[in-house]
C-alpha cells in the first residue's frame, strides 16, 4: 500500500523540519549555543523513542487506519496551534532565569516533546498495518524506515537551505500543519473506503 510510504515520508519530513525550526524559535530567548542544540536533539530523541514504544504497543493491540489518521491529525493540530502558545511559554521560561542549560532544555521539552511522540508513533504503526506475513516483517520495516529517513533528509535540507530563507517561521509551521492535516484526511478517507469495500464483499 503506497499510502503508508507517503505517510512515513511526510511525517519524517515534518519531524526534521520541526527540529530545524526549533533552533530558530528558541534561539532569540536562549542563544544559539551548544546547550540549545543539545536540548533540542535530546528532546527529539526522547520523543521519538517514546513514540516508537507507545506506537508499537498500540499497533499490536489495535491496528487501524483510523488510529493512524488520528495520530497524524493530532500532529497537525499541534503544528497549527504552535504559534498561539510558543511565545508565552518561551517568555515564561526565560523569565525564570534557569541558566544556559536548564532554560533551553525545559523550553524544548515543553514545546516539542509531545509532537515528537506522535511523530514517533507513526512508523511502528505503519509497519504493523503494512505487514501481513511474519516472513517479510524485516524487509517491510526496513523499507518504511528507509522512506521515513529519506523524508527526514529532505525535510532538513529544504527547511534549512530554502524555506527559512524564503519565508517566516510561522508560515513554515502552518504549511507543515496543513500538509499533515490533509494527510490525516486522506488516511481517514482511505479507511472509510476500505471498510465500505469490505462490507460490499461480505454482502455478496
């Protein structure tokens, strides 16, 4: 099913786009230091790890395109609503004067951990939906994670080399959220079509 490859590609792209944008969002408050980048990278690794773990558990218990759609939809909402709360959180944490290390770490965790968890859930969930035979689990997982990684590479390059130079951060965030929203709708419509097709077969 090509849809799942599109899903992991786009979410991989959005994940790394968000990581690049995180530095531009936090730098005006906490400086563009090694502590800032350490905080951002650690936050995304923690979020992805938790997402892989949670997504794998949910996928084994209830593999469903509707749940996959909901995860992508939640990621889209977090993207679209980000400009509404980001400045408030950054100003509040900056006002606490936590220092060069604790300040950016807390700011990064509070704003980017939850979206990254949902991004992390996508790949293991897609593997479960894509795999029908145990004999091909390895190759299926390998292809999906490879496509996700390609999306991550493209997201990194496009965001850092082009988008940031061409437009504002909030615009890039909005575009990411819009693409994810459209993707979640596509997954939901596919799920609805798949169910209706199954019902027709059972009636025959």
